[in-house]
C-alpha cells in the first residue's frame, strides 16, 4: 500500500472527522468512487468519439448522406435527365404498375441459379 499525504481545508477535515468511517477509509472510498466515475466518463467519451469517427467515415466515402444532400443530388440528377418531379408517378401509381412483378431479390436469386 502507498502512503500519500493530503492537505485538506479545515472545514473539510472537520467534516471528515465527524463521519462514521475513519478518515483514511473515507478518503479511499471517495477516491475509488471518483476514479470509477472518471473511468465511466472516459469510456462514454471514447464511445462518442468512435461513433463520430464512424459517421465521418461513412459521410466521406458516400455511404451516408444527409437528407439535404440526397435531395440536392436527386434534383441535379432529375435536371440532368430533363425530368420534373411533378411528372413522376405517385407511390400508388408505381404500386399498380409493379403489381405482379416479383421482388428484385427473387429475380437476382433466379439469375444466379440459372448461371450455375
């Protein structure tokens, strides 16, 4: 065990003497609690930094885009293709048009099976 000399303000030292725990035990307990709290704060901060790093990597590689970026991209694409959003079919019209067409995943699996 290590020995550390600590100078405390008189009011704190007096309060410590009135506690049920002996001063050395109270200080050890307080330090253990403080160190555990610091460990948890550092772990939380590390997790936050990791999350931010992952989001930044996803943004920089184009795996994730904000809604504003997606909207701007679609507007540029539609403009390039000479399309107007008002001319695009509604969700219901698309649903009716695609009725009876199997999901794309099923078509891909069928194509893979044919290639064997």
